[in-house]
């Protein structure tokens, strides 16, 4: 097989999907196209519009096939998703993980699921546990479920669309699905309780070349050759992978987007608290990594009302001096304060720049809380949108008293997926040293922490 020069990456995020071409020699993005990821409200339940996403992916691959061209395809996708297939295609719609099930269904599943000590996976709201999704689909729609022949994790669903070959993979199985036991590196007891084992295809390494694209796909995108497709990876683990390849243990990676997902490499699994959204994720090598998460990107968008207005120094100083702050949680049901209802302290600001300043400080405080819960040590690398938020970075530097590194680029997910197909790590370049905020912020942070502790005691 000839050398791989360019790698096309299908990057299916919860909010947006992208197709990116990465230069294999430098690890840098060459071109990219993106589209919103829609949820359809029709049919059995809310579900992802996978056909529109598929048409988008084919269109982008067709556009990129000749210029700049690509010699391999890799895939990364958000977690908390699995797809149920019959002999031809979808047996049931790909359910949206934010959909909430009836109380009696949730209670039945809670009684059925394995203990946190087995899976490292806390009980989540809605369908954030893939096991809960499958339990709901199986018990509420038995006729449709009877047609299911294969269950694939979400990144590997797109690999199946490209190659016709079904596989599963550990980073997607190990992200709070309830289906995986990271201690034994095997399926959990839930798989047999739900009688799923016959429906699960072989597990492949994320680095494995699964096969070439189907002839129909090749014809659709205008390719005259069978392009190899690699197994793919959960998106937050894709962000983690470059750092695992580059650094020694004792660091944290914060992958930001709709979710803020935190990995503490060298952290402590023993102190994980399932009631505060800490968990064991599984990295690409099958190793459990202490992790935490909160829906920080969506919370930030709600707090700022979607308005981009970078605060100046005077605005930030005033927000801190006035102790204008938001207590968690804007999005309930997940994060370090899952049952606490958000409240503004000292009045809700009106201006866009004021709201942006308060939202940035809130995101940093939530991040630091989660880092503490997973025993984070060493430098903290921030990827995604928050890596460009100077207030967030400086506040996090103050709160942790450790080095904070802002990783360049839009996200690390595309690079991580490209590494699976043999792309080289790019030369590491980071933003200038992140300086802490001044001493006034220490009092602000102390007031926020004391207020959150008081609020938790009242729950």
C-alpha cells in the first residue's frame, strides 16, 4: 500500500459535525467543512438525523477527493450513543441521549444496572448511559427491537456506513455506558442481563485498519481506489490521545465543546464520586483514566445568550469586585453539582460583556472543582473553544496554582483521529504563558466555594 499523505476525518460532535483533511506528515488540518447536528422529534423518540449527516459527509468527501485528496479515512464521534442495525440498515432510530424516559423505565433500569465499583460509570440522566438507551428501546419497543441483529458504538457506526464491516471499540464502550468493566477490560454483567452479547460485533483497536470503502461509497465520492478506513475513537479520547503520545504521566487534559470533559492522567480512581459526575473513562490503550464532566459549553452559551463580547480589564475587575457570580448548576442532572439549581449572587448582569466575564469565571470554577474531584496533578492542557478564552485560562491558573496550557487549533479531536491512521504529531506550539488573575479573584473564588458548600448542605 502506498504511503498515506492526507487523512480525511469524520468528526461527529453532539452540536456540529465536521469533515476535516489532515496532513499526515505534519498533523495539521488542511481543509474542513461543518454542519449542525440536528435532532429529529418525529418517530418513536427524538433521534439523530443520521441520513442528513451521511449526505453531508459524502458531499464533503466528494469535494475533497481531488483537492487536496486523501488516502485514508478515520472517524471520531461523541459518546453516549449506539446504533441498532438490522440486516440492511437502521433497525431503530439512533436515539438522542438527552431524551428523558418515563419514571418507571428509569427505576427499572436503575435496579438492573451494575454497581459503580464494577463499571466506573455513574448513573446519568436521560440516555447518557448507553445501557439505559438500549434498555428503553428493548423494553418499550419489543417488536422493533426483535429485528436488531447488531449493536455498534457511534463512531463505529460511521465506519460501518463506509465499509459495511461492524466493529466496536473500547473508548466508546468505556465512556459511561454501563456496558464495560475497565478492570477486566471486558463487557460488564449488564450485557448478559440485557441479553446483548449475540448482538455485539468483535472489538477492534482504534488503530486497526477495518477495510476499504464500499464500491458504492467510492462511486459516490468519485474515488477510483478503495480507501482504507480505520476503526475510530470516542471524541474526548481523541483529544487525549496526542498528549498520551507526547507526555509522561502526571497531567490533565480538558476537552471543551458542548461538554467539558476532564482527564487526569496520573490521578486517582479510588476517590471517584459517582454522585458528582466523576467516572473512569477508558483510553485508546484500554487503560482506565479518572475523569469528570459537566455541560460547560452549553452552560456558557446559555449564560452569555450566545453573544460574543470579550470583556475588557475594567469590566472583569468590576464583576470580581462586586462578587457578581452564578452558582451551579445551569444544566442540572450532571456535573459536580447535579442537583443544585443555579442562582445569581448580587444580581444578574445585563450587558453582554458582563455576562461573558461572569460565565468565564463560572466555567473556570466548575473546572477546578472537577479537577480536584479526580485528583489532577501536573500541568493542565485546555483544548477547544475555552482554550481561546483568556479569562477562563487565567482564572484556572489562579485556582489550580499549576501551569495551564492553551492548545492551538479548534479541537484536538480531528488530530487524535488522524493519529490512528498514522499521522505524525505536530510540533507542539502553545500560547504564551498563562498568568493568574490578581488577589481579588482569590476572595471571589472563596465566596463561590463557600456558597456552593452551603447550598449542597441544604439539598
